[in-house]
C-alpha cells in the first residue's frame, strides 16, 4: 500500500471538521488519485446503446442480449406533479435512460426539455433522443453544480423554466455494468465514479479505502451509510489493505463480510423484507462520498430555485433518508448545515402550527409558511405496491413537489 502522509493529514482535518457535522456543504477534495487503478488490467467490456423502434432504450454488453436500461420511478406521479403544458421549458436534472423525459414528451409534445446528466453513457442516450426530437430535447453533460453554467450556455435565463425534475438516485445502468464498480453483486474495479473517466484526478472508491485512515473511513461509513458497525468495518478494511490493495468490488464485499459472523451476512432486511448483504451500506457510503452526492444535491436544488419562474414546479425524488432530509430542509428554508436536533424540530413545528395535521414535523406543510415554496401535497409520496413489484429498486423512493412563490 502506498503511504501518503499528506492525505492522512488532509482527511483528518477535513473529515472531522465537516463530515461529523453531517453538512453537505463540506464534502470532499481528496486532491488526486493515490494509487494506480487496475481498471486497465481488466479490459472494459464493449457496451452499446440502442434506441429501438418501440421507443425504449436498451443496452448490450459484448454479445449478450439487449436489456432494458432503467425503469423510471413513479412516472405517473412525476408527470402529474409537473403538469407539462405546450410551449413550456423543463429541466430533467438526472436524465438517466430518459424514462421521465419520454413520459413528459408523451404528455405535451411541444415542450422543450433540457436533459442533464453527469454520466457519459446517459449523455449518449440523451443525444440519441435529441436526434429523434431535435426541437424538444437538448442534451447537457455535467453535474448539478455545473447546471447553472450549462443552462446559461444553452440560452436559458434565470426564472426561465416552468418545471424541474431532480432525481437523486443511482441508475440501473450504473448498477448493472460491472466495470463501473457500483454493485457488490458483480465483480469489477472498485470505481463508483458517476462521471466515468471524465475527470482522471477524481478519486475512485479504491483510492478512498486504500488511502484514508481508520477514523476517516469510519466517519464516511457512519455519516453516508448510517452504518452502526462503522468502526468494525473500517478496522477490517485497514487490516486487509495492509496485506494487499483493495481494488475489486467483490473483494471489498468479502472484507466487510469477514468482519461479521456468517449468520449475520444476510440478517438485514430491505423494505420488501428481502435479505440484503451486510456490505450494502458500505457501498452506499463510498458511492456518496466519491461522487460528492449530498453537496451536489443541494447545489441542484439551488439551481432549480434560481431558474424556475414564479409558479414553476419542482419535483424531487430521493432514495434514502440523507437525500430526503436535505430536500425537506431546503423546502422548509432551514440551513442544511444545522444539526437536526430538537431546536430544528421545534422550528418545523412552529412553521406548521396553523396546520390541522398533528404530524407536521414529518412533512412539508401546505400553508404558505415558507417565503420561497409552497407544497403540492402534505404527505411525502412513495411508490404504490404494483410499482414496487414491477421495479423493486424503486422501493425506497420518496417524491416531494413544491411550487416556487
């Protein structure tokens, strides 16, 4: 293992001043990659994307049959909340495989959709869709934090959008492609970068687990994975990497599993009461940290507020409590750097004191207690049972909608 004292010093100073406070504004900067990736040693499979005649996008890897890229989550609810009208301008901030964009086009054919995604594969799909809808779809490649510059370059002025869809989830394309390194179920290089190879100096998940000290790793797992056994897992990672570098997804999954008794490997259950691997939260934490996801989410919300016109609609999809907490706080007007303690709960109750509902602190009140947003619904929406059966990966989705005042 490469020993880099400056990175250890940086991680100690950075992580403990920022991560433990759970502030999404202070994520990251691991300066540069700290050891050689073995991705080139394992040749990336040749992947192609196809737009079939049925309007669905599919992909193939090597000589395997084509598979549908991604099943969009809560499509009907998203379309109903955005209420697209002819001539409107809408920003899809996480285009993915384009399921939500295509549903919006079916609802209102004469609209302009700016299809943004940081993933080069998703951008390629957006370009293909733009070729078949040249007047309706404009593909944009970039992160949420780059959206303002990209929209300005595309000729969009502040308060020039009628709707914004923000989907904070990880796509099936990323999870199902082993060489991207997102899934613990399929072996591949431990990468996890949503931007792919666009930024060579951007640290991979392998860089993180091989370079940071045990305390820093535990902080990442605890903060971004809400992992109760963060110290135990971090200790196992540090012990394993002293023997050989950790470079593969299933290698890391095995190291995490080795820190627990065999009976505990699948003792955890998901929302469908299905067994989940004990390393699932570790992979989530590393992915969020590597991609700076929580800071990017907050940056995206700010872009949406700036570019939505008064009366414009924001629809946000989240997939775990960290994301939903940021979205809820933003719509409440509560500083995301403020620790969520009793005083914050009291503020939320105070905001909703005129509401007739007792569980005001759980969801955004519909009263105009916030000067920037008004809710489109009182309770957060979750997928229906039939949607979960069709797309189990969307089981944890939460949808919130608000209108800019």
